[in-house]
C-alpha cells in the first residue's frame, strides 16, 4: 500500500516567483523509512508543509493514507504527526504540560498511547517538571517527537530533526526511529546530513526543488558512473588546485583529509596521476563512493 503519493507537485516562492518545488513526484510505501536528502533551500520543508496540509501547492496532486491533502485536510491532520525543523513547543510549559496539552488536542491521554512513546519518554521523564525552553537540544528533540506521536499517527513527518544536535543525540534519535518503524509507522524524514541517508530504506536526493535520484542508498551508490579515488599530499590546497588544472582529472572535490577524484580516462593508473602532479608525499587509493559523492556528481550532471 502507498501511504504517501506526490504527483507532479510544484510550488513557487511568493516573492521571487522561482520554483521552490518543480514537478516533484514519488511514492512512499506503508511502513517505510523514507529520507528526503538535500541542503538548505532544496525544498524539503516546503514539500513537508504541503503533505501536512499547512501549505497549498500551485499545481499537482498529493495524498496521504489515500486522502487528498486539499480536500481531506481535516482527516489527514488527525492521522499524521509532524515535527518541524524549528523547536515549536511551548517553552514556558514543562515537559509534562506540553505532552498533556498535545494529548488533549487529539482527545487522548499520555497513558493511552504510552506503549508507543515509552522508550523515548523514559529518557525525558526525569526532566518532566523542567520548562521545555530549558532543555538541551537533544532533549528538546525527544520531547518534540513524543508530542508528534502522542495521538498515534500512521505517518510521521520529521523535518531535519537532528540539525544542530550533538553526534550522540543524533545516533540515539535514529535508533528511536528504527523502533518506531517496527511498530508499523511510516516515517518521512528530511536531513541535510548525507551520512544519515544510509540509515533510511529509500531516499530521494533533492536540490533546487527537483529530485535528482530516488532509490535505496545502496543502489544509488552502485549507480556511480566511474571509478572513484582518494588522494592526499602534505599540501592539500596546492594539490586541489593542481588536480583541477590537470587534463587527466575529470573531477576533484575536497573531502576531509582526502580529495575525491575521477579520471578523464579509466585506463589511466594511479602512478601516472601521481607522476603528473609531481608532488612529494602524495598518496592515492581506490574508494567506494558515498551518498555525498553521488549527490555532487548528480548536481554536476544537471
């Protein structure tokens, strides 16, 4: 069963008139953990606002749980959970007061759906009397997730839930999502962090309001068109400049302690590359592409 269907959805920015979304189409299966991966300004938040009935598209159609986002918006709001990118709970209310408030809105109680959120709630329960505005970033995210789940939604939309959160809290958050998926909830999560793509079952790479590729993370990596190499030297700045000026280098991008490169001719070996650079202490090796490598390559092909 398709839990979310987006069919040629477009939306223009109000002031500039340029597309925030341009003919977006994809489907999300029931119970799937689906990632929308792209940088700030790619269109992720706009799409989530359309799917959660907070924003109208200029054209195209979208449905959630078989319900049209325009015609059936009241029913959709009862069935979905939404966690916006910016912390939007009541900061002057305590953890417990926020949870009870959102439960009341949906005519339920914390106790009724406790089984769904218990693994998350036990981590914030020691702070239940603390004001939400005084929580750490990781704890704010866990509280926001509990509030989004309090009415037991069938589809959960999480807009950049780990942005600005420390590495440990990011890892904990994704572990929580795996637990929610096991309970049958369909999860759509957006993130600018390319390393989080591998944690999803299926991903859509999005840039400038357009989908660059949709598939499993493994298949997207397997579709990388050329052998990829990592190269480094004692002078990385000079190395990058030399690589980009070389006729035998097709692409060169900085990646931490290495530069990732592709060659203009697959018949060229590493010895020829290193000899052409004439930089002492340089090292080169074959590597497997990452999602970020694939994203950069797709952007270059646009």
